[in-house]
C-alpha cells in the first residue's frame, strides 16, 4: 500500500511542474504582448500624419498625360508620363478644380523638373527621387505645402 501511494505522488509532481511552467509561460507571453501593444505601437501611431483627404488632379491631357523631350532638344529621347498630384483641399476650388493660372504654374513646374533630368535619371529605382523633386518644385512655386503626394500612373521612355 505504501509503495502504491509513492508511485501516485511521484507522477503528480512532474504533472504539476509541467502545468506550472505552462501557466508561467502564458503569463510571461501576455506581459510581453501588453508591453508591445502599449509602448511600441503607441510610438508608431504618434508619428503618423493626420490630414484631410486630398484632391487628385491629373496633369496634361486626360488620356495621354505629358509628353516631354528628355536630355535636351538634340537627344531625340521622349518621355510620356502620367502624373497625378494629390493636393490639399484648400489649394483647389470648391468644385474640385484648379484655377487656370495655378494649373499653368503647376504644369510649368512639373515640366521644368522633367526637362532638366537626363535619361539615366528616369531609372525605375530613382522614381521616388523624381516624385520628391516634383513635389518640392510645385510646393516651392506656391510657397506652401499644397502637394501631399505625387503619383506616376504611366511611364514610357523612348
């Protein structure tokens, strides 16, 4: 009888140890998850920019976009590009359209950026630099940050 009781208690000890380790592991995992959710995610959320939704404006011909000679007049290279600007709502009229003088200024700024680039500058890996240059030039023209984002919808270099 004593031997049977010792065998039963011997099996209970490892079982209690395993259950205890599982409970400790779950509590530890919950604590780590809570820390990540409250501290790390809070820091990431505070760095996002909150702004009104912008107004999308396509530059140039609605179907063709813009056609520009690249690398100077004698290079014989042409770029067909579709550029869409996301503008702040206060930079466009209530009807969602840009006033004609402002549209002319925007087109001039974008074309100036595109014309000054060499053919090598239109590499797909450098497209973010091109977008940034367009955004900075248009914002400089208006003296304020009216462009939220620049999107390139079509791109053909010949």
